[in-house]
C-alpha cells in the first residue's frame, strides 16, 4: 500500500500542462459541502448550508484546494460526483452510513454518505461500494473528499469519538455482493490505510459557513482479478464522505525521437518501470538498438532507449513528422539533416529524392558524394619536361582541378614538328605552344596510369608537339593545349655526361662516409643500452613512488588524520541551516539512525529532493565523529557516478548528512524488482557507470572496502552511483549482520572481499577490483546473492582452492571473462579500473561481442571419479545423500534416469547432472525465474562437497 502526497496532483498538473494554471487544469475548487442530516449534532449546519448555499468570499478563498481536474495520465473507474441517481452502496448496519443529497460549490446536486453515531459506543459501521471493473489496471488510486467533526467541539461526547476511518478493498472476478447479500465477515478484506483528517470543523465554523474539506489519495495493488470493491469502516466518527473518485494512471500516447509509443498502463508498484515498444513514424526508420520507453509509476515516460530518424529523402518537421523533400531538393542520408538544393548542373524531378541526377553533358563520379556538383571532364592545365635523352622525353603534369571522378588513365598524343620552331620559343622544361603542323594528322598515341609518362622511339634533336587528356568513368576530357619538347642531339648528350661525372664521384664518396658513420653509431648505442634499461626502471620507480595522480589532481585526505575531526567536516562539507530542510517520510534505517526522504530549498536555488541521514539520540562523541566522517569523505568527491553530498547539519539536533536523492534506491533490490526487464546493453551501461566512479576513486587513492550492489544507488534515469563511505563498520566488533564477519578485529563482507583482504586485511584498489567483479555478477544475475546459501566459511574455502562463481543465466562470455580477470588470486594481475572502463566501452560500441552467452562449466566433462570423489560412506542410499545436500526434490529424477546406487552417482558427469536436474525444455519453460540455471549451479556446488564447485581457473 502506498499513501500519496496531497500536493502531487498539483505538481502533475503543472508538468502535464506546462504552466502553473493552464487550460484544462483547475485554478482551484471550492470545497463542496452537502448535508441532509437528521441528528441534532449536525442540524444547525444542515440548515445553514441548505438555506444559504453561498459562501463568503474570504471563506471561499481559505477553502480552495489546488488540484488538477482530470489529469491526462489518469483514467477514472468511478466518480460519485457524476452520479445523477442514488449510488446504491451497501451499508451495515442500517443505522450506520446514510446516503443523502447535497450541493457542490457550483450548486450541482451530488450524492454523499454520512455517519455520526458519536454518542453510542462500540461503533463498527461498514459501507461497501458497488463492483468496480479494474479495466486491466494493476495499481488503483482512490481520491476521497470528506469532512470530519472535531470531537472536542461536541458536548458530553464519550471517549469513543473518533476523527478517522479505515479504507479496505476486496478483489473478485465477479459481482458477489448486493443489497440483499452483502458480506462483512466472510470476505477477506485487505486494509489500505487508516484515513485521518488534516482539518476538522467545530460548532464555531457553522455561522461562517466555512467548509473544511479534506482530500486524501491512497493507492493499492497489485490487482489480478477482474475487479474489486471498496469498503469504508467507521468506528465512531462524525463525518461525511462527500465524493470518491477511483482511477488508475497511465502514460499517454506520445511521439518521441520520431517514434510513436502507445498509451501504456503503469506497473503494479509505484516504483515499477513498464517497457513500451515504439514504432517509427511514417518515412522514418530505426537506428541503434530497438526503440522503447519506460513508463514509471506516476504515468511519466522516462529512459528513452534507441531512436528513429527520418529516411533519406525526408527531413524532420517539428520533431514529430518526416516531410518529403520537394522537387529540386534532396537529402542523401538518414538522420536529422534537412533537405538541400540540388548541386550545380543537377536536378531532382520527384519528391523524396535521396540524390540529384546530373544534367545531360555533365557527370559525377561514383566516389563523389551526392552533394558534389556535376561537371564536364576538365583538362590538364600544363605539362613539364622531367628529362630528355636522344631517343626519349619524360613528361609530368598536374592532375586536373576537377577530374570528375577517379582518373583511370591518361592518353598522350604526340607528333614530330616539321619546322622545329615553336611559337614563341622552345624550352627544355616548359613546353611552348606551336603553330598548326601538317604532321598533326599522323599523331602517335601513348597511355599512362599516372601523371608521368616517358615517350620512347624519338629521333635525336627533333622537336615534338605533345597533348594529354584524362579519362574517368564519365569519359575522356578535352586535350590539353599543345606543348613543344625537344630531344637531345649527340653533342648535347656528351656535354651533359661530362657535367654529371663529378657529381657521380662525389655521391660515391658520400656513400662510403655514411656507411662508416652507421657502424660507429651502432657500437655506441649497444654500450648505452644496458644503462638505458636501468634508467628507465629508475624513472618508473620514481613515478610510482610519487603516487598515481598527475600534477594538479586531487588526492583523498583521510579525515581521521586530522587532530580535530570537526575540522575535516568544516573543510569538506557545507553547513546547512536546518530551516532549509523539510523531512517528509522514512525510507530506511542506517547504522546510526533513520534515513528520510525530504526536500532542500537553499536561497536563490530551486527546491530539490534529498536523502537525509540522521544521528539517533543518545550518541557518544565517537559515534558522532564516525557518523560525520562519511560526510568528510563524500565532500571530497565530485563525479557523476559518486553520490553527491549536499551538506551537513551539525548546529542543531538531530545531526544530519544530506545527499542527493536516488529515486530507485539500492541497485540489488532494484534489479530483483525488475528481474529480466533490462537488456544486456543496459546492464553493461550500469556496470560502466559503476566502474567510472571507482576509477575516479582509485585515481584519488581512495579504497572503498565495501563495494557491493547494496551500496550502489540508482536514480530515475538508471544512473548508478557509488555510495556508503562510512568506515565505522570496520571499527566495531558487531557480527549481528551476517553480511559482515569479524576478522582480525574488524568486520569483513566475505562474499565481496578479496582473499588477501580477508586473510591479512590488505585493502587496496586491487581488492576493490575483486569486489567490482562480484558486483558485475550481481548485476548480470539481477540481484541474486553471491554464492547463494553457502556459509561464509564455505565461501572462504572455495576461494582459497581457486573456485569462482559460474556465469549468471544469459551472461555474455566476454563479461564473465572480465569477472574472472577481476577474481585473479594474484592482485597484481587484476585489471585496473581504467582498463575495466575501456573494456566496457568497447563492448558498448560493439554489441556483437556480447552475443556469445557463457555456460556453466563448474566441473569437467570427464567422470567425477577423476576428481575428488564425494565421501559416500556416511550415506546408505541416493535418497539419503540428496536429503543431506537439500536436493530431495530431485529423487524421482535420479531414479527415473537409472541412478539407483551411490556407485552409479559417483561416475556422473556434469552433462549427466544437468540432464537429470532439468531433462526437458518444458522444465526450463516452467521455471522462467532462473530456477533451472540456479539449481544446476547449486547442485554442482554440493556435488563436490568441500570445496563448493564454482568456476575453476
């Protein structure tokens, strides 16, 4: 059962409508009053109200209750305010509740129930509604508007007068109660709550006609039958039940991330998250992971997963539609981009074009992006002579500025010039433009795959005219301009050879000098190598001796190193005036006192929800110091995956530590409540957040010592944050909590603690990595207890003999391997948190790596006789042995499979055990809550006796 805050409808109204008093939300409603009472106690009020059904303006203002009208996220199942005839509810006894007519603030007739047997003791008056169909809702809300007479204002009233009443409900599949056949004792009513009035009225109120109406909302569930009844029990109050509205909440149909999400009912609990699958809007398509939203208990959408985006050829319109690109525009890719004008020399003639086609005579290469302009093949601008001999010329040229695609090859056209004269002149490096020549019609052709070509077979001392053009998939471009190049004569060639001879000799001498230098350098380097290795080792040693933090990085300071611990509190935690804090409800209990949900309103800042830890009365100075030490620790941290400290209250009582409020509470219980509701990627995302927080702590040289899923808090956006930095539990010898076992004078959470920390109290960041591996196992198993029902001593024995936890059901092999890496016996071989974060990031970027599911490999395939065989001497039969290991439910399985003696059982393999425990697929289907997987692992644990068989390394 859950009690709803009275101001919640108003907040929902503001959120739903988007403003303080929007259309469709009430600005305020005057509390109605109806009475048609016959008893003298109520008579004056009845007369005044019915005679003058108009309230004074000041009284009207005082009785305004700001609520929403009909919230869009609520569907009404019953509302007595809309009744036009008798409600027809059943009252027992007949002298109790009475149905009467009255008026609301708008002078509309309404039907109400009243009771006022305050002068008669031992009242037990029941009022039963008609059958209410739940319409598939799992959690129901009841809004009750009522008035109650102040007992102290009644003269001579006995002590049995009450100012409260009880609300019950009864589930059923059909109508089973009528006026003639009601039930009051046979039916198992379930109590929702005792309803108390915030305000009551007295005789003094009658003259002013001020109606003090109370509005209370309660919820109950989960419901599984077709419908239910509500029952109201009065045991001595003088009250009137003005109206009852029964409704349930749902998330409205919404378009988000270009996907349509259907109207979705909330879950059975106020903290439930119901998955709604989305469908892409027209002309949009899904990207990333499958799209979905979560509907929370308040009827609000949250945690969007995946998204749709507009297809190619369509652009987003107001973030709710995908509009086709008009003719003359295009959009090449899916996504949030908008349509663009077609590039130069291209066009689109139809709507929704992903690409514009080139106009006639223009081309775009296949490798060019769709936004590239269409062009004609361009020409080579100019050619250069690289070298020349008597029989050849080597030429090069730059690529065309707009090649119109990838150049496949070049075509070179050349011919011998008759006059040997180019206009304006012949150059040996840059060709000149010649006049027209008759030999042009007898041109030769050559091809080159690059922008360099050698033309052979030429005559000495002759001038040649050359042109080149490029070829792409669009075809040939135009020829370049004509250029003249000349081969060498015999005299030119001999002269050039004489000029190059000294250069050749000098190059040979330089080569000899270079080789000698290399030999000398290698000898020197080999002698220094030994010294360099020692120097590197020394540098590394110096680096690690100065700590892992880089210059400027904050390093954690232990508050217990302060001579005055209060100084650490003043330095790292902000003092908050208690007047800024409002405590609302208890949400838990800690080692030092209760934990509350509340609100914090600092000057010039918006009001926020917070969690408030309090120090119980009668504390010692040591307890106060230990309590505030957690604030001194938290105040040093600033990371999105570390719980944030808002401040402390130390100047008043009780002493408080105020932190941010995490709506979904502890991770272990949250996962158990939502077993199987999250995808592997979501779980890996949670693990990544925890690892990032621990990486931050490790870089600050802080060792947590108690990393476990119970100490990870989850907010409404599924962000996981590391919490619980109190060290006092290690300083006390209290073993009442089985999670913590005394060891060497302190308390150790055995199932989460590294072996070196258990044996020698050696806590390091590496021991936190071991604990993180256990947290990974908890997350992937949706909150199962590590090592199940094994004793702490059995866990210690198993770890010492290198046994490890098997993979949870449907756990990816890559994740279980990372767990095993965290559980390396040698702490120096465990990964650092930086490496863990990087590994998880790679998994998130490559979801395919998570598709391979790990399997239980607790024992090898060969017969168990080859391993340590269980000692069967204490048992006389298979049944005795199964009883001893608490697996008697599998007796028939063993007998059916033919394992009737302990000798046969001793030779079973792991595959045989698995087939005996759940031999058919139907067995697994009948046990969807991980029972099949868990029983297999537990059986394998018990099979080997001591040590318990987890996964071995």
